[in-house]
């Protein structure tokens, strides 16, 4: 059984990894601004989001959820978000 401090440290590490999968900055294109807020809870979720400039001031974005599907889907989502 994990001690309270060990469980808290493990949660902080998972939350940090999840936060790395989110866009680092606010995106502005013309009159549109996209931003996000990340507030981790007691468990690490399977939600992810990204937004980016495409061309000529156009933006792209995607939102996904892989929670409740076991371990492999979140790993593939992490690869897609970071290397896609």
C-alpha cells in the first residue's frame, strides 16, 4: 500500500505529464483567441486538446478523450499529440 506522500508524489508526476500534452500558449488569429485552463483532480484523466495555426490566419484544433479504455489508448494519444 502506498503511503500518503508516495501517492501524492505519484499523482503530481502524472498530472505533470498530462499537462505537457496541452498547448503551451494562447493562440491568436485575427479576432479569435483560443486558450485553455488545466486543473488536475485526484485522478489523471484521458482528455487532450491541441490548437495550432494552419495557414493564412486559419486555425485548427482537436479535442479527444481516451479515459476508461485501458492503458494503450492514452499512450497512443500521447504519441499523436506530441508527434502528430
